[in-house]
């Protein structure tokens, strides 16, 4: 008879629950592997005298963000204002919102957040800066801002040759505290040849270093030069002039970072526990986990410890496994553990991380910022 687990938000003080006691599917974190990855990322930036400001767009948890600060991070990087509010109110005051904040409602919230924490916001156009400056002055606060520079991703960011002029204007605004620049080399993560990848990243980040030098020569402070995701951090941390990296996904590790970005040295700390619910043929099994449970668009998921099982297809709530050899003995009711193709987009499908030491449940971390898209 399985143990009952009633309240997923609170772990019983006398808990001896294991993975077999939780209903599937659920998101599992191996605490030993997670801590090992965190230590490696933290030390891996320190080794190159670079600060670590890990992204929380994947984990969405102030508990995790606080653990990362305790492990050496200087704060958190957020994708949305709503995430930043959760992180600041959860005990991580120093947050970079790596996005553009537009609209009266959001600017009023940002001004309030400046009274509670120390947010930094990206700007790439004066039409964002002018209303922001007005709201900050009205509310009696200053907001730290950095310029996002387009270093090749061609998503957002001002052209490198426009950075100095924009910085001059921002530096003169009394409601804004100009703090530096950032860029993202995301278009270079999956270059297969590592020498080519190194060269392309060096060329892209050299644009940031040159911009920072221009600003400093002009007498404009440029304390922050930020870049770098998990898929490029091994190379980005080496580049001259970079002050901080935003790499966060490596704390969990996944198939995309390992297979396509060729990131080494990390352990697969995040998995999905699923149950076999159907056996339509000898070489096929159906599990209770589909696209609403794990993300595989970038890279297929794998089944932990089973080379004889392949994840071949996902629909909304079903997963299809191809079985060979001993795997054809898999029965309805058996469980499998899967490493998702991409952790960031898997985590946001779930409300909780169930945290295990060996197979014993030791903690539950809610994703408080899940769904906060504003």
C-alpha cells in the first residue's frame, strides 16, 4: 500500500517518502547532482574573475535563486518583471531584468521594485528610456539601466556603433542610473566545430568589450558587461572585458546543452518520473507523460540507464517508447525516469520541484514565478 502524500506544498517533518510514493508524472531534482553543477558553475566563473548572475527564467523559484546566491552568485537574471518581483521579495534583491520594460503599469511596478530591491533593466531605444525616467522621477527613485547591444543574435539591442550615443543620453537622465551593457551570443551556441565556436564567440563579445572601452574613455561608467548562457559559458567566461555571466540552465543540465552545445562536466540533475500505462505491441510502450510534461522540441528526451528504450513520439499527455532487447519485458505499471530535451521549457510546465537525496524526498521547491509573463 503506497504512503499517502496529501499536501504537495509542505513536506512532512517525519517524511521518509521515496520516488515510488509520489504519483506520476512529476519533476524530480537530484540534490547531490544539482549542488555539484551549481558549485561547478560558480567556481567556473570565479576562475576567470567573472561574476555569476544566473538566469531564473527556467527554474522560476526564489528558493533556488537564494541557494545560488549562497553558492556564490551575485544575484539573479530574470526574463520578466514578474519574475524579478518574486526574486526580490523572496530574498534576492540584486536582479537584472534582461528584457525591455514598456508601459505605464509595468513602469509603476518597476518604480515600486526599486524601493524594495536593486533591479537593473535593459534599454535599447530612447522611447523606452524617456517614460521610464519620468516615472522614476515621479516616484522619487532611480533605476539602474544597461544598454542591450545586438552582437549578432538580431533579436533586440542597439547596433554597436549606436551604443555610445545612447549611453550619453541615458547617463544624463536623473531618474536612471546608467550601469553598463549586455549582449547575448545565443546564435552561436550550437556551432559544432569548437574552434569555430570559440572564434565566433570571441568576435561577438569583442564588440561588447570595445563598447565598454568607448564608454569608459568618454567618462561614462560601465561597471557591468554582461553576457553568456549555459551553452556558451565555457568560452564566454574567457573573453576580455566581460564582468558577469548569466548561465543558469547548467544547474540542471539537459540533452540540448550536452548534445548540441557540447557542454561538458555537468550532471543530469533534473528528470521526469513517468509510468508505463500501455503496451500496445511488443516493441512499444505508452507512458503518462507527453508535451505537457516535458519539452523535446530542441533535442529528444532519453530514458535514464536504458539504451534499449527510445522516446519516439509525444502527444499532449502520452509518450511513446520504442523497446528493444530486455526492454520488451517492460510492464504496465512500471516506471521510467527521463532526462528532458530542454530543461528550461520543461520546468515551466510544472508547479513543484520534488527534491531527492538518493531516492528520499528531502524538499519541495515551488515555482512561484511560473506563469508570470507580465
